[in-house]
């Protein structure tokens, strides 16, 4: 069920992106990319600042801190200029 919700949120973000991206600032676009990346992650701890299922902070247990596998975008510095341009072209 969580995967279906994440997929819906991601699809909604992508559907709304073309109209919004044309006049959006780089910071806003980076935030949309981060939000989509987090929504696409199947687990509880994509980023260090997210909460684990027990309510604690994910911290070093997050996918962002682990090598290999998923590498979600969690911070604006994770999003490249090429990714912003690709988002704007949608």
C-alpha cells in the first residue's frame, strides 16, 4: 500500500512539474526533485533527517548514508545542474 501511495505521489509530482517548472526558481525545482526522490524510495529511511518506524531519526541508517543500492536525493547539493535542466525541459 505504501508503494502505491509513493507511486501516486511521484506521478502527481511529475504531472504538475511541467507547468510549474517553467517559472520556478532553481531552489524550488531542486526541492521538487528531492521530494520525488524521497517519494520513490520504498523504505522508511531515505534521508538522515527522516524518521524510522520506531520514531527515531534515521541518521546514519539512512539510504543516503549507505553505499550501494538506492541513493536518494536528500539535500539541494545532491541535485546537479543537469538534473535541474532536465526537470525544466519537461
